[in-house]
C-alpha cells in the first residue's frame, strides 16, 4: 500500500479550530472577530464588533490583533480562502490564538444572524 503525501495545497490553517457562528455570537468575551475582506466587503456587512484587517495588508496591521489578550482571533472572509491565507501569515508571525469562523460571512448571513453595516 502506497503512503499518501500531504497535499501541497493543504495549509497550516487546515488545523485551526472552527468556531460556529452561534458560539461566536454567544461568547463575545472569548473571541475577537477579524474580517479580512476588502473595504467594500467589510462595509457591506460584518460580524458585530469585528476588526477590519484586509488579508493582503495583514502584516502591516498586527498591533490591533496583539491588543486582544485572552481572546481568540476568529478570522473570516466571505467563503474562507482569504481567511486561511491570513491565518497562515499570522501563525508565521507568532500571532494567536487563532480560529476560523465556520462557514464565514456567507453562513453568518445564511443563518440570519445580525450584522453591522457602515454607519450602523
């Protein structure tokens, strides 16, 4: 029987815990949501209390994430790709603890959970 090699597309973020949207909403003291979408995505609707740190600028905005001791940073985007890349980058820089929002913003909206919009 041949041994399978790990997929080169499998990132470190694959081992991150997934936080269900309902748990994130119910335990704001334990989690800090971090929206890694573009500015337009963030302004169109975000998890209440989310920090906005676009994934492609994540290395330039580490201080707001370090300023959350005792809270797990829960990264999300629309469907997961950008959040996983951001998580890999943050892990490489020693930032944590980290988790991903299970289902990301698409699931949050699909469940009918409340969200903030620009000016809200």
